């Protein structure tokens, strides 16, 4: 059977087109709803009182958008929500890798650039709407236009790398964890993420008691040794965890889908 082949570009693009044809209304409605809600939130925030609405004031909405993006990523493989949908999906003439890659492309390669562009457009549109409203209310407010450049202006290269890779690794975890659950997949993925985090913290506590006997209770005692260029052992460990986690999350998700497909 052709579905036993690992990858075929023609078959991959047919599956991608099929998915977009079936779910394009859902994707568009999610983006449109998120954009409208974000626009109203920003306009209300900008016109609430006289103020200097600077880059720091955008951080709350940006954080909410990251949460919304995480929920969208964790809603991958929608066919697996029911037995009938699962059977239909697994019988599609495509390999497990092609099915996994289609979902990854839609939720990472397509969604992230589109979401970033929409956020920039929405924030600047909200600014254009809010400025005349502030004038009508008699507010002498200053509203800065949003740009991505200053977000990491005061951060070191190491912390910027950690933030970027950390968000991507967390996204790949939510993306792959969904394959282990059918009903309430988003909620169960979040709970599994919290469970993994607690297990990691527990391991660190145990290691602290083993190697540093003066550790008390649930404290985590780590010796932070300076290396070079502002890098320390803790920041190096943190960057490595953020940088390599996705290398484990994605293969685990692929092999789980391969197991389901048989």
C-alpha cells in the first residue's frame, strides 16, 4: 500500500489541501475571533484613562495571545476526538509521518507567522482607533506603536534564546501530548505538562539532598558558577533544556501516531 511509504511530496500536499479544505472555516473563525477580542481589549486598555501606553503595556495582551496559541497548538489532530473520526483519519492514504507533518506545518509553519502579523496589525489598528477616542475624552495620552524589536532590548542573547526555544519546546510538548488523549485532550495535555514539571522539580530536590546535604526541605540548591560572556552554569543548563526538549517531544508524538496507525 502507498500509505506504507515514509514520505511522498505529492501525497503530502494532497493531504495538506484536504485538511485546509475541511477545516479552513474553523481556522479562519479562530483567527477572526481572536483578532476581534484582542482589538476590543486593547482599545479599552488604551482609552481607560490618561496614560503613556508604552511597550510594557502590550505585554499582557501578548501573554494572552501566547496562551491562546498554545490552546490552538494543543487542539491538533482534531479527527482523533471521536472513534469514527479516528478510524476515518487513520485510513486516509498517507503515512504517519505525512499526517504528523501536515499538522506541524499548519500549527507552526503557517500559524505562527500569521499570528505574529495579525497581532502587529491589530495593535496598530487599536492605536489608530484609540487616539481619537482619547482626544474626545480630553485625555492627553501617548500611545506608542507596537513593534517586536524592543521586546528583548534589555535581555542578553542567552535569555532571548531561552525564551524563544522555551516557547517552541512547550508548544511541541502540547502538540505531541495531544496524541495520547482522545476526549478533553487540551485539558489533559495541560495536566500532563504540570505533572512532568512537578516530577522534574522533585528530581532536582532529590539531587540537591544527595549532592548538597545542607539542603533543607523542598529547597533546590544549585551552585551557579560563572563561565564567560555573562553565562553561568544555571543559565547554560536552562538553555540546554529549552533547546533540546523539542527534539524529544516531536519524535515521541510521531511514534505515538505511528503506533495508532499500526
